């Protein structure tokens, strides 16, 4: 089967898409596993929640663990394995997902491509290298242009240095176009995230 990567900037409805995909597959009687890296604790240890309010319980993938260890049955028994926040996976975990797809299970990864500095995450880099299909989930910058940067900010200042992984939501990050990202400051009164319909 195939391995897919649905990527986009923050606020582009990646998680909502993941949860809707899970529902659609299960509604057709398919066996689906919803996974997420344990590092993402924003909405609870094992909760996947979209900004639109959709939520579900997920199986946790730990940094030193394997995908198979996160599942409650052999991977081959699943029709689809969906991974939210897949950028936080390790290279070895992505390699394992690739093997699972090769053996006959659909694998759908949802996540960010790059961090707040514009650098690839380990997980997203490896998924980009191995996925059969790359599909961008588009969102807009407050200025109306396509957002491609996951800007980290404090107050109204855009941050360009720091640890790669600092888990946060709208209070710490905003999706911006590259031009707005380079400005260094935000107008938080008008900083609203808009979602653009996908093709």
C-alpha cells in the first residue's frame, strides 16, 4: 500500500483532516489505528484534538519506542495507520512505517514540514524522503498570502532562535507567509488564521 504525507503550516486543519479520515475509514468497517508522538501533550497525553473541536483518543508513540509497540495488534491487522504530529517521529519510526506500508497497510502521516526557523524536523524529513504521495494542506497568513512559515513568537516579537521543539498552540505560534515572517514583529490584533479550501 501507500504512505502519504499531509503537511502544512500550523492552523491548516491537518488534525481535523486526520480525524475525519479516521471516521470515514471506520464508518466503512475498516480497522484504523490513530497514533501520535508522546511529546505532544497540549490537549492531554493521549488526546488528538483539532482547533475545530474534533477529538479522539490516540495510541502513543514514545521517542525510544517502535510503532508496533504503540499498537494493540500486529500492524498487518490494520487497514490504515494514521499518525498526527508526525514531524515528531524519529527516522527509525518513519522507516518502520514505510515497511508497514510496503507490507499492505495504508499509512497516512499528518504534520508540519518545518520548524519555526524553517528547518525540517527529523520525522518530516524522513517522511518527505519515503512517502509515495505528498499533499499540502494550505492555510493563509493574516496578510492574505499563503502561509509557509510556523512562526514562534513572544509578545509581538517573532523568534528566530531557540530549541527546535517547544510544544505550544496559538499562544506561541502563528502561520505566516515568508515576507511577514521576516518582519520580526506581529500585529496581534489582526493575527487571525484563515484556512484555504484544498483542491
